[in-house]
């Protein structure tokens, strides 16, 4: 045994490895991504990125039924994508241990919504485990696999951003190997649509067993303290409770679904009022109410919006225990998100903005196209939605609609929407922003990059050939740094009578190969500049106002020349060009 300082995600990977996980799969999404990345560095685990969360979940089901301990990872919205198999798998139950790690993001630090995934587990009738720190996360992972095998059930292991990214000291142990459990054919168990009706009561019985188990599970524990102050809590909020009410009597739930009804009732009967300190929705509180527990204060005092904090918990508990001057608002400089200098998406949007079309967007770095100064995208909802949305807008009567979607997102959830547009011959234009990576979540590989999770060579899907094979007749490939070409390509695609695809292909400037490029930076000639500010519409962070004129921070400029092409008077030139001759990219 050794002690290591680990983030929650590192500890979860470690715990899964120690528990003998042989197969791990997932799709990137903050704050879950590092679990799989870490696990891929351990011996004895086959780890891979799947195309999307549903694919990952189904791969995981196969592996667990095939007899090896399996971990599937995703962020909360990924569970929505995987919801179909997630709701059905419990009917069959697993063979070897199957754990799905779902990271929720209260506060939406990097997500499109705030979602409490515990509710989905309740619908699926699956147990939910929630650790309170990294050390417990490692240990609980091992238990999650045991529970999964003991009751032949998938287990949802829920974390949140705070736990995923906070470090604590973790005791690590050796890996325990598990023999492969042979798969025994049994249609009555595994041909669900045929036999679901028979299995439905079994699922309910299993939930009953889980309920009984919850009463004695040592992750649901009571810490005795002040006999007048009773608090029920879970996950990270447990830490805030310990900080703000160190003397209280606390029931900490490690399994939040199903709840230990008897334990909760007995606990609550000891107090006049019990505080339920819970982050996100009042999931535990609602469960307690349905058990007939009424002497509690929960969401009335602890917001369901964003993250809780020690300060908010102290205030919700009545403020009595909040130390003088504790917490308070932290003044942060407002820092709106921006594209990187030379970001290919910036070129795409600079070209698109002028075309005055309706643009449906998607999820990725290019979501920044919705806000000033890029201001080129009109809608953005969830991964893959841009293409279906574009079809819908055309069906509603819009005449020119462009869907913009990243390469990773296109392969994740864009394909069915495009196929539907082809099938129904809806003349949308789809702009695939192919920067050769999953940029937003930190450069993960995908089926189009030619590399696996371990950076081994892999077949790279030919996106151009793929869309042609789907029946798209008009396909163009352009460099988004070339604004004129970009504009022409989109115009031609819009003029095509059927669905058309433009692939804007240029690697993300933050990829190591791109960073290593030695490109000549640009500068502004003040005497020529007419202060129109068109260059600023590129959103480039290397462009700043210096007095009355824009200036380029040379050390940040990557020489993309997007700003130079936006300048109507050729006042932006390559630095080395002593004569001030325009770079002439346009
Ligand atoms: C269902 C779902 N899974 C995962 C995520 C996390 N996520 C946000 S954007 C994105 C992909 C971005 O890659 P890409 O489409 O290539 O665009 P880029 O950021 O590289 O511009 C991912 C995985 C999410 N928002 N929703």
C-alpha cells in the first residue's frame, strides 16, 4: 500500500484498475474525460474512445456479458445519448461487473445544461453510488464492481466536477485480477424484447434486494454528534457539512438510490427537524418525503441551482455556524471565452458572417460562433442537433440554412441527421469543421484522427468519402484560413439543389504539430489603418486595441492572416515584409 496525491478522476481510474477492470470505453466530456485517459495508462486494461456514449455503453454491455469487469465513462449529457441501452440493460442484468461512471456538472462550468443524473438511474432502476472525496472514490469503485456482480446489476457511479478535479491523499493497493466469467446463452434473459414482460417483476425484486442492502451498506453511515442537530447529506456536500457544522449528527449516504428507508426514518425520528444538505435537485429529499418523512428542511434552504459551497451550506443551516468573515463573494475579472489566435473556426465564421444565412450550430469550440465578436451562429443545443435543426428550419420555410458541426461531433451524432436530409432531399448546407481532434475537451482522438486513445495508428475515416457514400452529391473541401475560398464554397453549396457538405479542414492550432510551426506573425500599419475595426471581428486574442488603433501581439500571432483578409485597406501585413506589402492571402 502507498499514499498518492490524486484527483478524483485519477483515483477512480486507479480504483477501477485495482478492481480488475479489463475493458474500459467512453466518450470524452468534461468533467469525466481524465478517467479513461488515466485508465489507458495502466497495464491489463483495454481502453478505447468510442464514437459516442451509446456506442460506448453497448460495447461495455458486450464486454461485461462476455465476462470481464467493464467501466464505461461519460459526462451527464452522455448518459442521455446512452439512455436507450441504459434503460434496458437492467432487465437482463450483467454477468461480470459493469459500472457506468457519469460526471455531472453542477454550475455548468463546461456543459450545456445542469442535470441531476440520479433521476435517470431511478428510471432505469439502477443503484447509484456517490463518493465524497478522491480517496473514497478509489475504494468505492472496487465496491461498485462487487455490488454489480453480487446483484447482477449495472451500477451508476456518480461524480461531480468538484470531486473529479479536486485532489486528496489516496491509499493505493495492488490490482486484483478476476477470472473471465463465461457467458451462458439464455434467450429468456438476454433477448429482452421477447421476454421483458417476464423479467419486469424480477427487476422490481432486485430493487427490493438493493433497498435491503442499502440499510447495512457501510457507505451509508452515521457520525454521532450534537443530538439536536441532524443532517442528511451525500457526495461533496458532506465536506461542506463537516466544515460548517463539525459537531452535528450526520447521516452520510454513499448509496443515494435506492435509499435506506428504515435507516432514514429512524435517524429523522431522533430530531425535531433534519437538514437535507444536497447538491443539484432534491433527489434525496423527495425520496425521504415519499417514505413519509416530513420533519426536514432541504431545497427550501439549499439552492438546486449551481454548486453548493461551504458558505452556502453554512447559510442554509441558519448561518449560526458560519465563522465571521467566512466565504463571501470572490471578485473575479470577467473573462469571456474566446477562440485561440489562428483558430480555424474563426476563419469559418468570418467567412460565414457576411453571407446572411440562418446558421444552426453544435457543441464544440465553435459554439463560440454564437457570441460576439464572431456572431455567426443562431442556435446551439446538443451534440449532433445542428443538422436536424437545419432540416427543420428549411421545412418551416427558411430558404438558406447552414449547419456547422465539428469533426468529432459529426461522427458522434451528426451522421443520422445528414442521412435523413439526404433521404428526404432537404437542401441544407452542412459545414463540417474538421480540425482533426476533439478540441473542446482537450484534444482526444476519434475515428477521424488516425490515432487511438493510446496514440497508436488507427484507420482514419475519410469524411469526404463517408458523406459521398451517404448520398451527398455536392462535397467541397476548403482551408478555413482562406476566407474568399471559404465564402465561395459555402455559396456554391447553398446554390446546390440538394443537401451539400463543405468540409473546412485545418488542424487545431493547439495541437503539438501546429504549435511547432514557425509562421511569420502579422502587424498593423497605423498610417494605413482606417479604424473600421473589421479585423476585430475575427475574435482573435492576439489583436488588441492600442490607443486608437488595433495592434497585434506578435508573440501570440500564429500568422493565419484572417485579420489581414478582413482588412479592407490592406493595413495588416506580415512582420517580415519591410516594404509593407500586404500578405495577400485573400
Ligand atoms: C452528449 C455529449 N457528450 C460529450 C460532450 C462533451 N463535448 C462537448 S463538445 C465535444 C466535441 C468537440 O469536438 P469537435 O466537434 O471536433 O469540435 P472542436 O471542439 O474540436 O471544435 C464534446 C465531446 C457533450 N457536450 N455532449
